[in-house]
């Protein structure tokens, strides 16, 4: 079960994914900077004992991986260059 901050992170990550997915259909470039700022702010609010995997994804700006992790779908994540996911 996610904490309230994790739920807010998941909502922001889902909004980012939906916005990026809609880019080809809309033909316009949205301003993503406020959303990235929101994600950074929420990540800073996570407690020190938050899951290290989630913290790693957020620190590396691996937003797709963080979203899947928070959805309980971390097994779908691919191994990155850092080999964090096995």
C-alpha cells in the first residue's frame, strides 16, 4: 500500500506519462517543467526510509520505472545501464 506522498507521486507520474503519450495527437508541446518540478518536490518529501528502489528511480529521473514500481509492476521494468533492476 502506498503512502499519501507515494500516491501523489503516482498521480504526477501518470499525468506525465499521459501527457507524453498524447503529444503526437495534440501536435503541440506542453510545458512539462511545472510537472518535473512537482515530481522533484514530492520526491524530496519522501521519508528517509522510503523504498531504496523508488528513491533510485526518482534520483535517476527514471519516471517510467518509478510509475511501474508504484503501480506494483516493478517486474516489468527493464535492466538499465546501472544494472539496478535484475
